C-alpha cells in the first residue's frame, strides 16, 4: 500500500488552493484600496486643524495598517503559488 497521495487528490488540493489564492487576491485588492482611501483622508486631515487633524492622524494609522496587511497577504499569495507549483510537479512525477 502506497503512502503517496493519488493524482486525483493532488489535483483537487491544487484546485482548492488556487481558489483560496483568488480569494486572497481580492482581500489584497481591498486592503490596497483601503490604504489609498486612508492616504487621501490623511492628506485632507493634515491640511487642517482640530478634528480634521485627528482624522488625518487616523488616516495615517489606517493607511499603514492596511498597507502592512496587503504586504502580508501578498507574501501569502506568493508562498501559496509556490506550493501549488510544487503540488503540480508532484503530480507530473507520479
């Protein structure tokens, strides 16, 4: 009895991971859009004083956090694509 997964199981796993990568790409896009909107908020807020200045500071914090999230999601996508590639190579070998 072989402990190697079958081709069908490997292909199904690769397909599921590709679907997850598509969902992650949408999350990354949303994080980048949020970051862009936060930069605009920060620019607008830092041009004023009082409550407007508080919005600017909030915009800066939000922009940094969403940019970091987008970067981390991008790293996950890169590693996920590499993993799918390894799975497909394993299918070719079997």
